[in-house]
């Protein structure tokens, strides 16, 4: 499968035109950029950190191949001097980041990159592309997990994720957000995620009768029989599945479960449970799929749905109710000078920063403070860790199962009121440290004065 | 960059478990599957065909590597006989498809695959994954193009597309839907799409003053100066840009334009135009970006926005108001027997099919008829072409620029009432041919009878 480090040309043209102008103007001073989310999307009041592994891999491998340079030369936009600079270009900067699986909140830097200006600038497009998708999906997945808790969820989204890279990253990020498995076989191989799946409606339809299809599948996979019962009529399908389950029982085998994929799942799951129990198949599980997300899970369960596990597909895999987050990568310091952007009405936070997390005596999350990187708060845990120095990753990244545990542990410490899947009241408290506030005010004042002094000439 | 043909394991597990059971039951008869969209997503009443090139490439290259087979063996689910069948597996079927760039409508098969049952089944996940994204994006892009017509649109979505593959495919599909360029450099190289981009806010901020930044950029790219004017204050930025434009004029150069990226674009673009004209820069263009999609384009233009081109980013690149389409790949025929799925309340259309398109004497699209593949309608153009035989592509696929022209040509023949970007009244007429209707009724009757005869035992 693809590595996002596959091509240095996978970027916005303006990264390269800016680099060329920085190069011509000999602007090589150190710069720091912050990656953060400007607003909560609908219904969300926390984010799950994810995507760091891919960002670091990209930064370690970024280079321009002779073919890349040849293409850039042919565009006629770039000088030979700049192209030969790119030939030797490597990312040699430092990265501080909140580890994958941790919770974070609006305006908190998920990542800060410090490097020579060009190096820190040209990586923008891919850094956002990699982190944005996985944060969005891990956050969406966590909402489904919360709604279904403690039932198991399996990622079924592969067919409608946006392309192949998303297919892989959604499997990974939904695992971080608490899912227990995926239908994506390659994700099973690459990431070690448990893989699930049995049959589609077309399998049933390929046989003359439903019962022939069920029996054939039970012969092929006697240890792993989950029968899809809604191809023609769900309850009639459930009765036929129960009959096959009884036949299996007589041969010393067990029907693992049935899958419902359409209709009124709350009602159908209850009737299906009765059918299974009357047939002596009390241990068979009921697996539901078909258009599920956190809202439909909550709805079905609130109406008494008797479901053991959910297959959660498209709506999770595209984060359907919030298919993008307002994630930005902004210059916060150049040549030792703190900088910020004023124009949008939403000020960005200047300077190199740290996020400090405070807990209550009962181990609940209490508040965060965004401060300067060298701020010191005894009781607050600094969340950003140095993960790369001079272009080399300096930490051993944890395996996916550990990241998932980090997430589930910390999520259990977050107050329920921030986890409601619909818009709730009150955001998790995030303060700005006094020292950061001072610098911020100072820079804003300077910008306002400079802006006044330099306009109105024309 | 990645090829989706990169791994045969990039699929849902159930494709492989079904294949294993078909294999054990010696079910190798010919099957036909249809790819179609079941419903119009909000606001849409047509679709743009796209993604075929990737589907064909995948089918031609699909095979299981020794490493794939090793992983499958380790799962313990599959027999040695089936694994050695997979070792020699190739797709050797036929494909009929509606060419890229053509319009199509609900329930019309975009693609029909005829092959031995296992071959036609296991490709499901990737066929949907590839076609779904590009149809969705080409359709979304066409709506933006319609709202902005005849202004130029440039794809700016790369940073927030869902992963890297989507970054590439969105650039391609938005070109099909009528965009004129992209910011994605690699898409420029791979697909030959014109590439656009100049500077971000961070470029401006890296200089002490806005005017220094503008002058520096003008020195580096004298032929291609589009100045981003909203970093501090848009109109003050526009005046400074005009000043730099006049300086350029004195050196015999031309300011190409300015870019507005925030604020009230309708109002700001008018004021910016005045500033440019007063400075004698009447030819400089105004480029607007920042949260644009078809709705915001329509809004800004309806309020008198004076914009020459739009950069359209995130909301197009994720199809934000409809981030998934209900696209399905369903078995319609097996071993010569037409089949369909009843359960969902939405019948699928059985049998191998063709779509016939009728035009009025004034060259407007009049109606479509979905018929049997061997139906014959003198005046209707059959849309599905045979594009693959025995696993080999049999047609020369047109270049992207031609596909874009196909689209723009046919789109101009579609009645305006089907192009409104909000929900309108009345769908484009799509009929079912009498012979298809007969077969359909017959299969439904048989299924209902079979289903009655075989239930209620338990």
C-alpha cells in the first residue's frame, strides 16, 4: 500500500512557490508552526489525537526525486538554484506532539514543528492531510463506542471510505477510538487489527434457497458461522438460521450468530432473540449492521434493541455528520519573533506552546492550560512530548493496541457531560496561561499599530 | 503514488469467506453484478460518471502475492485447496460501463460485471471504493461549476481530503466535473491538470511587513503574482497590493491578481475592484477562497460579488453536504437465472441491463429507459459500452481533458431544472422497459412464493 512519503510533489503548489521565494530572499531562520483545530464540529466537545505515526514517517522520508525535480523544472516556474536546493532537501527539524490516543481540545496544539522556515512550511499540506483524517475518524469512532458501550463495534466502512488510503487509515483510527475490529483484510495484516466478516446478500442469492446457502456456509466455516438473515424476510431468515443452528448442534458445532442488516432493528432483534432462544441457541449472538452511527446505535438501544455487536460502516468511515474539521497549521514564531494571524477574526495563539492537563483528586479530567513551552505548572501534566529531533524520530511509538488502551483509559476520566453525542452545554475548560496571554496581547498590539501605520496610501 | 491494485487484501473479509464457500461448493457459473446508486443524496438529481479508469486498472492487475497468501493461511480460516485456487486467481470477466464524464441517474447501472461467480464477487469492495469517491466528487464539482459559471474554479482541497488517495482522486474527479485546475502538484504531474498556487498567510507573516512580503514574491515570480491580501486587514492589504502592482508596472511587469480568503467576500471584492481600478490595474483578477462550495458561490455572486475565479477547497473535496452516496454492487444474474434482493423494501433490478438515452429535437436530454441488455430502441443511445473482455481492457480510455469536455457538452443539454443546487421538484424521467418489467415481476413473484413455502417451520 501507499506511503504518504511516496512523493514530495504530493503537496499544494503554494508550498513550493513560497519556498522558492524564501530561498531567493535567503530566509532560513528557525520557524515554529502549530497544528490545531479552531472550532468544535457539530456535537463534538473533545478530539482524539491520531495520525502522528504517519506524520513522522513522512517527515523522515521526505525528499525530491530526480523525476520530481524534472517535473518542477518543466513547469518553468523555478530557478536552477532553487531546484538544486530541493535536490538536497531533507526535513531536519524538531517535532513536539500530543501522543496518539490522548484527548485534546479546541485551540490546543496537537503538534508543533520547529525547523528552518522552508522545511517547516513545505510539510504543511501532508501534515494536515494525515492528522486531520485520523483525528476526525478516531473522534467519530469514540462517539459510536460511547453510544454502544460495552458492546463491540466493527469497522465496515471500507467500500465507501474516500479512496484507498482512507480505507486503511479509517481502520486504524477507529481502532484508536475503541473499535474492536475491521472488515478490511489488509488493515488486519498491516496494523494487526482483528478482522471480521462472513457473507453478503449476494451469497444467499447465489443459491436456490436461503437454507442451502446457510448450510453451505456452515460446512465451509463450521467455527465461524454468522448467518445474514434479511435477504428475503428477516424473521423467516432467522427461523431458517435457527434450524441450521440446531442441525449444527446435532453435529457438535455451534452457530456463532446471525446478522440483521435492514428494517426495524430494535423490534427485529427482539424477535430474533426469541427465535434463537426457543431453538435452544441462547448463546448465538445478534450482530446488527446497515447505516449505523452513534445516533442510530443510541436510538436502537433506547428502544430496547437486543444487539450484541454492531457493524458500523459508511457514516463512521466518512464522519458523515462532520466530514471535515477546521484543522489548521499556522506559523507562530519566526526568527525568535512570535507571530499570529489576525484577519479572520479568530486570532491564532503565538509562540512555542505546551498544554498542561489537570485532574481532580478523583482522577477525573479537570481542566487544561495552554501555556508557553517553558511555562511551569507543578500539577499539570505536559501533554506535548518531543518526538523528533533533527529529522529523526526519538521515541518508540506504541503499538496500536496500547494507543487504544491509552484512549479508553483517559476517556473513562472525562466527565460524561462532554461525551453526549448531541450538542450539550459547556465546553471542557481550557485556559491560557498568564505568560502566553501577555505575549499574545503584545503581538496583537504591535500588529494593529503596524497595520494602521502602513495603510491608506493609495 | 499508490495503485489501488496494490494489494488483493485491500478488501472486506466477507468477499474472501464467500469465495471460499463458493469454491468448496463448486459454484463457478457465470454471474452478473450491477453497480448503481439507490437514491439521490440531498439536493442532487443527476450523477457524473467517474472512476472507470481506476476500476479497469484494478481488475487487470488483481492478484494474490505469496505474502498475501501467507497472511491468509495464518488466519487459519482457509483450506490449502482454496489458497492454491487464489494463487492462480485472475479477473477474467467482462465489463460494460457508462463512460466517464457522462450523466447518469438513480438506479441506472454505471457498470455491469459478468464473470465466474467468485471473480465477479471478490472485486465488490474495490469497485465501489473507486467509483463511489469519484462519482461523488465529480457530481459535487459540477454543482460548483454550475453555480460559478462561467468563472474558473480551482481545487484547493488537498489538505483536508480524506487521505492521500482521495487527494489525488478529488483532483481528477473535480476536473471531470468542470474544474480548470488544482493546487495538487502531483495531480498536475500524474493527470496533466493545470496547477495553481502562490502563497499562504504564513508567507506574509514571515516578513516584517506585508509590503516586504509582496515585493519579495513579485521579485521571485514576476510572471505569476497573485497576492494574498487578508492576513491583517483585507482592504489595507489590497491597497498595498495595488501599490506593488504599480511598482511592477513601472518595471514593465504585470500584477496578475489578488486573493481574498476571509470576510464578506461580496463586499470586499467590490471594494478591492475599485482599489485595483483606481490604481490603473483593471486587468488584475480577483481570486476568492475560504470555505467555498456551490452554496457560498451562489450566495456571494447573488450579492454582487465581483470575483473572477474561486479556489474551492474542503467542502468540495469531502462533498461536505453529501459525503457518501448510496452506491451498491448487487448480484443481478447467476447461472442464467435473474436474481434480485427484496428485503430492504427497495427492489434491485434483475438481469443484464442497458440504459438508453433519448434527446429532444432541440438536442436536450429527454428521458432514459433502463432495459434489458438486448432490448432495442432505435432512437435511444445505449450508454453502457463494453470496456473489458476476458479481463483485458478493450477500449482506449480518453484523456482527462476529453472526459471533461464530454461532461460539459452533455451537461449543457440537461434541463436547468435538474441542476438547481437546492432540492427542486421532479426528477429526470427514467423508465423501465416493458421486457425488463416483465422479468422483474416474474422474479419478485417467484421469490415471494419461495419465501412463503419455506418459513414458519420453527
